C-alpha cells in the first residue's frame, strides 16, 4: 500500500517536457524569442548574400535557357517555403485547436502573411521565367493553378483571422481553415506527376539523384537554408509583437515597459 | 490527455478525413479534364474530331523543322516515340523551341490530319546544366535538344 501512495504523488517532469511547458508562458517565450531573433537575422543575412553571389554571379548559365536560369535561385526556395510554411501553419493550427495553447495560435497566425509573401514571390518569379522560356506568363496547368489556390488559402486564413474581433476565437476559426486547406499541399507537390503539365517535374529529390548540375545546386541549397532562417526570424518577431499587443494590460508587459523607460 | 482534448482531437481528425476523402473523389473525377495536353499516342487511342480545340504535347522530331523563306510559317513533326503528328504554325516561336525539345501546341486538327497551331509553348524539362557539361554529355553520345539550323 505504501508504494502505491508514493506513485500517486505528482511525478517530476522530464526536462524536455518542462521546457515545452515553459515556452507556453508568454513572458518566458517573449524573453526566449528575443534572444534568438538577432542571430536568426544575422545568419539569414550572411547566407542570402553568399547564396545570391554564388547564384547570380558565380553559377554558370544553362545550356538551353542561358541567363534566365538564375531566376531558379529565387523561385525554387520561395516555392519550397510557401509549402513548408503552410504545413507548419497547419500543424500548429492542429495543436492550437486540440490543446488551446495561446502562443501556438499566435505562431500559426503569424505564419500566414510570411507564407503568402513567399507564394507571391514564387508566382511572380515563375511567371517572369515562363515568358522567355515557355513563351507565356501564365497557363492554367495543374501546378500553377494549385500554387495559386495556395495563395488564396493564405489570404483566406488572414482574412478570416482579421474578421473576428475576439482574437482567440478568430485564431481557432482560421486554424481550422488552415488544416482543411492542407489537402492542397500533396496536390501541389504531385501535380507534375499526376497530370500532364507545362511545368517541368522536380529536379531535386531527397532520395535518388538530382537532374541539376552541382554547380547550380549548391547556391540553390544555400538559398533554401537562408529562407528558413528568414521564416524563423520573421515569425518570432511577429509573434512577440502580437503577444505584447494582446497582453498590453497584463503585469508582465507593464514591467517590460517600465524597464524600457 | 483529458477527455475534452480527446474529443477535440477526434473532431479535428474527422473533419480532416472528410475533406481528404471529398477532395480525392473530386480530383479522381476531374482527372480527365485536368490533363493539360494530349500526346500523339493519346490521339491515336481516342481521336479528337477536326476543328475541336485542344493542346498537343510531345517532342519536336529532329530534322523535321521547316521554315518558310521570308515568312513566319513553320512546320514540324511532334512525336512521343510511337506516334507522330504534323504541326503547322504561323507566328513567333519561343526562345526555347529546339529540335528534340518538348512543346505544347494549342489548336485543332484540319481535315487532312495536320494540326493547325494557334500558339506554341516550349516545355522545359527538369535538366539544368552549364554549356560545358552539355557538350561533354553530347560527346559521350547523349542526345540533347538542339537549335534548328545552327
């Protein structure tokens, strides 16, 4: 009997679990994010300068497309980010809906404008590349259309979030839309395999070889890593501002303001 | 996990499953319409009546590009291996138009089985390489797209 009562006492939490719980506390998250943001911006800056230099100056021109191949260093990383940010928004939306953690709601909603921006870059850069190579700015093939749908999904999430006054209710409604919209992600990815499209198939795959020369691949991968740091830096910055805004009457925000003055 | 959270989890998962099933069914039924172009082999299996607009896709058969002297008229054969279709086009071709290159032409078949194109787009493949690598590949016997008459 004695051993039974001993196990009923609250067990000590694993350090990782404890850390995650701490991140859910607004003041702790605010401090923690604040420490990381300058480093994320710095790494993003260094990698972008390096990636753009290698891509726009050092990398060779393509044997068929000539100089216009250089748009790839913008288009492909932006396209990857448009999908990665959407999936991270959907996963965070799922966590927000089930566990109702306010920081996660804020992070999910702060992802939407960043993802929308990357989608716009993808569509614009792709369109500018399409004109000289394909001979047209736009076609309604499955890849281009599903990427455009992704932009509308982002805009829908942003719009829904802003149309409801109570921020937590708004976040929940928008998170549900984000989760439902995630069915578009496999469609975008496999569109070039499932249907005949004007858009070419994937040149780079995690498994198996890539059909892009390595001199062109490295700048592309550097840009892909750089954009991830941009997402991290921008997301944490936005989340911190949103947190201050929502908690402006709470004691911890007042304390920060007092320290600043 | 508390019962409330479990209930929410099940609700969200059910919504997600429902939407996935619905969109899968929708996309299966749309599959035919989602094909951006027909290949010459598709045409052989399922002929399209003359005069009806569609897109024809395939490779430009090397050595078949003929340009009219002093005009914009071009004709070439589009092939996908087993089948081929003769295409006639009047207009400016995209920069990437090459022999051996993928193209998508919009237009319709005329009475004699020739495809009258009103628009020709070049389809780029997923290969990217510098000119030196392309030259080296050609020397080892790979066939790459080439500019006609150059």
